[in-house]
C-alpha cells in the first residue's frame, strides 16, 4: 500500500463517514430505543463480530442480519452506528496493527456507503421505520435488500485496488457474499418481525442458534485446518528425508516453515560446545548473509526449552522478555521455540517469531514439533550419508581425495570440457622413486609419515589451481582445470622441487631408539593435457602415466615429462 493510496483512503473516509452519519440522522429520525433493546442489539452484535469465519482465505462476518433488523426497527442512523461498531470489534479481534489502520478506514467507508445507498432506496420506495414497516409491503424491503447487495458488489469491484487484490480472492469473496446474503437477508427480516412481536427476547431466540452454529462451524474449520497442516507436515517430512545433503535439508526446512506458520524471523540453532550457533536463519526484509551471534545453550528461551525438552509459545513480548538472553528480533511479539529432537537425543532448537500478538496457536505448536522431529531425522540421515560418502571418497591416512573421488571429478570436468564451459584440463601423476626401499630401511610407519607429509606439500603447492588425490600406493594425481600443458609442466616442476629439495622427517621404526631422521626422496612426474593429447578421461590418465614411466622413470627418475605422440615423452 503506497502512501498516496493511504492518503486517498483517509480523504475518502473524512468525506464519507462523518457526513454520511450526519445526513443519515437528518434523513431518518431515529426512533427511541429502550435500554434492553439497546443491550440486546449491542451484545448480539459484539458476540457475532468476535466469531469471524475464514473461508478460502476470505474472512466473513455474519452481523448483517442484525443491522437489517435494526434499520427496519430503529432507523438508518442506528444501523450505520451498529455497523461501525461491528467493524471496530472485528478489527480488534483479528489484532490489526496501527500501521494498517487504512484497512479499517477502507471498510468503514465502504459499509457507510452501502448502508446509506440501501437506506435511500428504502425511503424512495415508500418505506417507513418501526411498526409501520409491517404495512409497507414487499417493495421497500426488496428495494433495500437489492440495493444493499448491488452497492456491495459495486464498491467491492471499485475498491479491490485498495490494496490490490488477486482476481481469484476477489471473485471468491464475491461468491461467498452472495451465498451468505441468501442466509442473512431472510434471517434479518425474521428478526425484525420477531422483535416487533417479542421485543429484546427475539435477539436471544435467534441469536443463540446463530451463535451456536457459528461456533460449530468454527470448530469444524479448526479441525479442517489441523488436518490440512498435518497433511502438509507429512509432505514436508517426506521431502526432508529425501535430501541427503545437510545444507539442502536446512534450506528446505526454512523455506517450508515460513509458509506453514506465520513467521517473520526463523532461526535453526545447533550445538557447538556449550554454545548454540545459528545454522540457518530467515529474517523478513533483511540481509540473508547477516551474522547472528551465538548464545549459551543454558540461557534464554532456548535454554528453557532445552531444559524442559518441550516447545513453548508466548503471545506477546511482555511474556518472554524476562527470559530473553542475547540476540532477539527487536519488533517480535509472538514467539514459538521448539526443541529439535530424535528420540531422546537433542539436535538443536528452532526459534520462530512474529510481530503480531498471539500469532501462534497450540495446534501450530504440535505441527511444528512434528516438523522438528522430521528435521532431526533428516539431518541425522544427511550427516550419516555425508560421513559415509566422505569415508568412501577420501583417503583416511592422508585426508585427501582417493581414486573414487578423482574418477568422478575428472569425468565431471570432461563433461564441462565437452560443453565448452572450460577450455582445457591437465593431469599430473606423481610417483615416489624407490619408495619400497624407504619402507624396507625405515619401516612402513615411516613410509606412511612420508605419504602424509607429501600430501600436505602437494596441497600447498596446488591450492587454488586444482585438486590433489591419492591414486594408489605411492602415486598421487593432480587435476588442473583451465591449465594448458606448458602451465601444467611448470607447476609439475615446482612440485618436483618441493619434494627433492626439502627432506622429510620420519621416525625410524626399525631403530630401537625410534630416532627422528631426515629422509630425502625424489619423485618422477608425468604430464598430459586434454584436448591436446586426449579426448576422454581414460586416455588422459593413460597418457600421463605413459609420460611418467617412459619420459621420467626410464630417463633416470627425479624429473618431469610431458606426453608426446608415438610413445615418446618430452622432458
């Protein structure tokens, strides 16, 4: 809603509502209304206004049947005042914010116009107020009801742009207005006739069945809403358990939770020592990269939830402010905090907040608790999968990728090469010279220490250029996307020098004193490049390996060789 439109609404309200009520008072001299009649009208109106029905996201109030009876019995002014009162009560009940005051002004102006147009039509058709209405005949009342419906239709069509309303919502609202009119119009006329015969007792006689029906409908709607949320929770649970990546699980959960319950701030907190750290967060109209400070796990609302091992709901800030510790959204009113648990194992905490008061209901706490259970299971599965995948794709000794990871990675890069996302790929194969001699002379544990240190050195040299993987035994591979054969050869020479010029420290396990010794080693290195030398991953590995053995090993070791055609390798 732009400021310009708000100004238009304020102007229209000042022009329509005060003038409309004044003119209604002048046009339709109001009949005297007794205390009990006034009390019956007021009480019934307030009670009905406090039970709105939400039908297909359209809020419907059934106070119109009372306003019809009040108009026919006591005049246009009383009817307009009663409608304004019902509007205020309804707005208070749904807890509208002061910054959305324009909504009240909009409805107030619209209802004033509807009442005024209907009343003018009634009097123009010869209608009279009070007992005389019983002798008016059908025409005045029919005119009143018809104009009431048509003016509501016209104004709804014109004012659907304040604020803009989706066409589907507009037409559904219109449909329900029509259906409800078929109910409330006869009910209002019936109340008018009973009021003339029985007095205030008529409001009780008709009001109690109507209130009871509304309460039953409200309960039925609540059950439908709970069932819908349970179905949604089950669908979200299936989607979460299908994800095998922790980041995907967290992102999906945040996306779904913000659409399931009214949320303006959402935080998923996990454990890190004695602290709760924010693993993922959502803040409406805020920077997604914003850093949220950690909090102690035994402090604040989250600490209380972890201690009690159950979720909590607070309807307004004054209820939870005393428990708050550390960072909290400045404008938050309602808060829902739920533990993320799998069985009895605590995985973290979910913290939700809204700027509306009493935004969360008990059934929503139950739904979110179910979703948090799904989240805990999904996170556990994803972490287990990632750990298993890492173990299968990484060498447990050197902590670098193994052949399985390398094979998958090189095939992905060749796909990028064929799709022209990259221009070239170079492969370096490194093989330690006379490694068996080292194992025989110093022991296999000393050989393992050399492999671990070599892996670290290779990563330090290659960092930012490509990946290092253990190919098997004492062989390592270095894959370099976007590096031509010349650049790869230069990097390979840097690797050779990093090995040959810097001795390795090892424990001589075959010496009883297990002394620390410096061991100098060398490596033979082969280099091949695609698409210059190969068009697929298998050929690239084969040619780099051929360069290693023919151009480096056979030529005397401790050297770098590039693959060349006709089974020759070039130094």
